[in-house]
């Protein structure tokens, strides 16, 4: 018995010693790493979307304060827009103010500079920004210089040169866009309620959404539910007068998901009154109509464009190699080709897969992890060590296709119906920055479930329209 006790004590002592040695080794390694970081490094991050924020936060974790690093995060707005919930705002389930988080509270220790990027010199890594200049605030120009420049300016809507679309379509890129969609639907219902002409009324109540990917499907689902739910408050309007049309050039919706889930999503949308038109391209838009290939015109006053994005116009003007999709070509570590000290990630970069087959998709899931890796690679470069390539397999994809209905593929498993809808809400609620914001969103959902959706408040809508996404181009 005594031998057993002695053996147990010896084993415990050895285990404790091993743990202490491991901790000491890690502490010494960390100390050597910190010592090898030069003092006073200047790092400028353009864009405070998912990618840029994660670069800033990881840099603050890796570079200790005594190194006096000057880390500057630049964006034209002082908030991060949580883009996955834009359609929830457009559909009236979540208040617009609840899906934005103040940047200054998200990256403590980072110097935040609100302003619009006007020029970027990649050779000297000098950035010129304009501060103020709106709402009666005097404008001022400021220059920022960097040892390492991170470009994470995100994307904007790609209208593909389609005549009239940019002038007449609504987009789903900013919180102001979401509020504008909601306000448009309420205004159309008010206008249609006493319209005696049946054709005019039908055109007023026709909503066309272009794009069959995640953004287009979720926007159509939210808009369709909002339109049909709101019509109950207008006794002179009949549900049959409402027409919602989802168009896409492909042969099925949600190409990122499997065919089974895509078919389920289409069936659910059609069951809820949506007309899904595949292999259909929009060739033009104008006052009161949407034109499709073949010359057919659909009478409608609302076209919502969710048919693709392209990198920020600022990226397009840069003297740097750009890829097939217009993004900055980088290597696996997110370093720009031929531009030492310049990094690009998120929607405005084309980051190759490790096997060399294609590039990573412009999703928030990828952007967050690209941001963390880029920060680590910048620190590695400061220490004179080799960088690492970005390697990531998404955990899954999810989409809402209507009230209490969704589709999801998580770790290879497929889900549909109420379970997928609940998974979507749980996952994105958990990812929303800030406990206070999560509580407010949960309250919005609870009130929506108990009392139903309220009509858009015109004052709140006008206020929300003034808000723009980070840099106007979010990741």
C-alpha cells in the first residue's frame, strides 16, 4: 500500500515538473519572440470590416505595449456592421441599430482614425485620408505612413454594367440599404391601398430580387414575409395581388450548398408565394420596369440587386496586380505580389487555396480567420521569420428561406426546416460582438415572435439610411 502511495506521489511530482518545464519553455519562447520585435513599428489597416478588425485585435494581442507599435485602423465610419443580419433588418425582425458595434470598443489600444481613403501610394506605403467634410463638419486631409500596410476595404455591389440597374435598384450592402428596403415596401403598400387601377396596383406590389446566392435568397425570404405579413393591415389589398420574383442566371439556387438543400429552399420559397425564375438574366431596368433577356418587361417599382460583388473602387485604382475577380493577387500568406510590406485580405483580395485550385470565397467566416493569420504573419515578418499560408475549411453554410425555416450544412451534415432556422439564429447571435447587442437582438426576436412584425417607422428608417457600412465596403 505504501509503495502505491509513493508511486502515485512520484507520478504527480513528475507531472507537475513536466508542466512547470513546459510553461517555463513557453514563457522563454514568448520572451524571445517579444524581444525580436523591433520597437516603433507602424502598421496601418484600411477597412474595419470583419477582416480589418481581426487584424487589429490580433496585433494588439501579439505586440506588447512596451514595443510602442503605432497600429492605426482606418474606416469612414466608426462602427462595424454585422452583415449576416442585414436581411433580418430588411425584413423587420431586428432593429437597424442593433446590428452595428462601435469600433472603438472592439479594438482597445488601436488608434482608430475615421476618414475616407482618397489615395494610396503602395511604393512608400503612404495613405491620404479625408476627415470630416459632411454635415457641416470642416474637411481636413491627413497622411499616414506605414511599415506594413493592410488593405481590407471589402467590396461593393457589382452591377455588371447592366443598363439602368445602378440607378434604379436597391442593394443589400449597408444598414441604410436594409432600412431603405423596409421603408420602400411600407411606402408601396400605402400607395397601393387606394389605387383604383389594377395593373398599377399590381406593379406597386411586385418585388424583384436578382441573385440566387445566400444574400439573394435570404433577402427574398425576408422581403416576401414582410410584404405578405404587412398586407394584413391593409384591408383593401388582397394577398393574390402581391408578386415576389427571385431571378438567377444559374440552374439552381444556392450553388454553394448541395442540390438537396437547394431544392428544399426553392420549394419553401415557392410554397410561400415566391416565383423562382432560374436561367434568367436581367438586361435592364428603368422607371417602373425590370427587363429580362428576350425583351420581356416585368412591371415593378422595386428591384433589389444581390447578384454579386466586386472589390472596393479604391482597390481598382491601385497600381497593383489584380485577379480575374478584380481583387488584389496575394500569396498564401496574404502578402501582395511585388509589394513588400503590403498585405490584402477579405473581399478585396484573391487568396489562393493551398492546392492552387481557385481562391477563397469572400465570406465573413473566411475574412475573420484571414485577419488573424495576417496579423501573425506581420509579426513574423517583423521578427524576420517565415510567414504561414492561409489554410481553412469552413465549418458550414446556412441560409434562411422564410419564417421559421432554413437550410444548413454543418461539418458535412445537412439540416432543413425549423432546426436549420434555429441553428442560424443561435450561431449568428453568438458571433454578434458585444453582450448588450446580443441581448437587444434576442429581445427583438422575442417581441417579433409574440407580437409579430411592426410596420417600418418612417423616422427611424430615415435615420438608419444615414448609416453606411464600414468603409462603405464591408468584408
